[in-house]
């Protein structure tokens, strides 16, 4: 049985919805990315929508052009062709600066000189829980500049949304993370800021991503609203691929790299088939060509 009710999902979306695949070029493509890509392309095709490829290279210190080139090449080899893009966050500096300036004019941004250590000490770091920014710089009136981050003054709202797989969700970003960073003290745009600005300006209607990001959704909806988006995208957070020992896959786990599988002579449909099975989308790992991904969701 398909994991989502397609008709119900389509009813929440425009006729030709836009979704996105948004990897960060901080490593090589691995099976975890492929699982996400199967959900993204499969749903887009099943809904007769479009896929935007967005390279999330906001962290200039960790992104590399060789990773980016390899990512594009591996996607192409898998047969996963986007309808739009690739776009790159490094090309959007002017948009981010304008957006930040507009928030600043409304008194919603403040400079922060806290180090990670200051924050965990004051916030009372609880292992496995997100560290909440305790608001130390909120009312200090520090001028922005070299070595200082910039944070969003977030209201104490309850954010409610219905995830297409997980059902109704309720989050209070002020309690989860406190005021989020928009730009860090090295001048990098943060993931939370760039993703919201991009989903808005690029007209993304459907966000399909791993369940590890569900906790970020409330704050993204809140920031989106401040930027004028009253109707947030539709969200679907899917289960992550796990290793048999229960650990989440990471780019460091060499056994799941697409480059390694290619070098070992595994075909592209075999990689997709393996990923679909490991994600629980199929009951066997038989090869799955990229142009047949829709049937995982249409049940055809
Ligand atoms: N760039 C993020 C990642 O690679 C995905 C962000 C998102 O889908 O919102 O994990």
C-alpha cells in the first residue's frame, strides 16, 4: 500500500506543485540522500509536479566544489533529473542581505557575541536535546559587525502544522531553540534562514525531507510568516534510513556511498531498488528505474 494518500495530499497543493531536493555539498551522495530523492522525485512524478534541485551551500567553510560536482554527476547517473535548477545559495547573497535588512528595520534582528560554550553553559545543555539560546544578547543592543552573529527575535508562539506522514504537530520554537541565528559570527547564512528565504522566493509548495528535520519546521513556519508567507508549504517528513545497528547513516559511513557502489559495478536501478527497500517503500530490493518511482506512491 502506498505510504501516503495521494488524493488527500494533492488536495492541499496547487495543480502543478513544486518540491525540492536540497542537498548540502559537504560530502558525497550516500544511500540516505537517495532515500530522500526517491521520496522527492516519486511524489513529484505521482502528483505531476516539478522538482527543483537546490544546492544548499550556505556554509562556506564546509562546502566544496568537488563534492558539488560529484553530487551532480551521481544524480545524473541515477537518472534523477530536476525540472528546475540547480540553484546555489552562494548566488543568493543579495537576496539574503535584503531580507535580513528588512527584518532589521522592523527591530527583529539583534547582534550576538555568544560563543557555543557560553550558550551551552547558560542554556543548561541536555544531552540529545537541542540547546536553547537563552537570550543573553537580546537586550544588550550590541552593534552588529565582525565576529558577531545575528539572531531573530522570535515571538513566543505555538506553531501547529499537519505533517503528511506524522500527522498533527505542535511546536514552540521559543522553548526548543530560542532566538535562531540568521547569520553566524563567521558571516555564513544559517540553514534555518536560507531554507526559509529560498522556499519562499522559489515558490516551493511541498517540502519532503527526513524526519530528523521535523523539529525545525515550527521555527521555519514562524520565520516564513515574518517574511510574508501566511500559507506555509505542505510538509512531509519521512523515516530516515538506518543501519542495521540502529545508527543513522552519515556521509562518513563509507559502505553506503554511491561512488563506492558505482565503482563496485552496481547499476543505477539496483541502487534505487536497494534504497527503496531499505526505506521500507518496497518489500524487496529488485532494481527500480528512476522513471518508475511514481508507482511507489500511486500504487500502480
Ligand atoms: N540541506 C539539508 C540537508 O542536506 C536539507 C534541508 C531541507 O530539506 O530542509 O540535510
